[in-house]
């Protein structure tokens, strides 16, 4: 009688521990999955931010180039005008 009860007790305890272990494992897995997803989202956001920054930089560079070209054109025009006027004079 006593042995039987002890065996049942041990089995039940082991069962509970296994269930707890599985539950904890599941929780851990879920946490890991959530963390991984969060990390992925963060990485994607960072990539997007980088892309945006790159685009902005490119736009700025293009604008600068355009400005420089415009300035050069104006300078050339002015020089040409000066030469023409000099010739006129």
C-alpha cells in the first residue's frame, strides 16, 4: 500500500515537473520568437532609415551639383558678356 502510494506520488510529481518544463520551454520559445520578430522589425526599420538617408544624401548631392552647374553657367555667361562688351568697347 505504502509503496504504491509513493510510486503514484513520484509519477505525478514527475508528470507535473515535465508539464512545467514543457510550459516553460514553450514560453521560452515564444519569447525567443517574439524577440526574433522584434529584432527583424528593428533591422528592417534601420534599413529603411538608411535607405532614406542615402536617398536624401543623393538628392542633396544632386541639388548641389545642379547649383554648381548653374553657377558655372552664370559665370560663363557673365564672362562672355564681358568679352563681348570689351570687344564692343
